[in-house]
C-alpha cells in the first residue's frame, strides 16, 4: 500500500471533532449508564462514575506526557484510550 501512495507519507494532523466522531458510541454508552445510575440509584453514585472516568483520563494523559507526547496528542490519546478500554467489556 505504501508504493501506491494510499497511506500518507508522514504524520497527519487530526482535529478534535474527528476523535469525537470516532468515539460517539462509547460516549453515548458512558452518558446512558451515568443517567441510568443517577435516576435509578443515587446521584452520588453517578458522580463517582464520572470521577472514575476523569481519573482514567488523567492517568492516561499523565502517562502520555511522561512518554514525551505533545499536550494535544496526550489529550486526544487519553480520551480515545479511556473510551476504547471502557468498551472492551461490551
């Protein structure tokens, strides 16, 4: 495929909208589960679930920054990584 010039010759910049569009299903699943937990059980439990998501994002961001990625790359990678790993059970 490289010889037919199908793939780019180097890194290509991506926009944040592209990351979100590719992650729409996991975002909807997270939001749906959080709303369900909030209405059925307790808003405090939904807050804990949101905190778990935030903690996973922060850890992913820190690991990428430690590996010398740019801030933009770290944000995109952390968001994509959290959403990808959260959907592994589905």
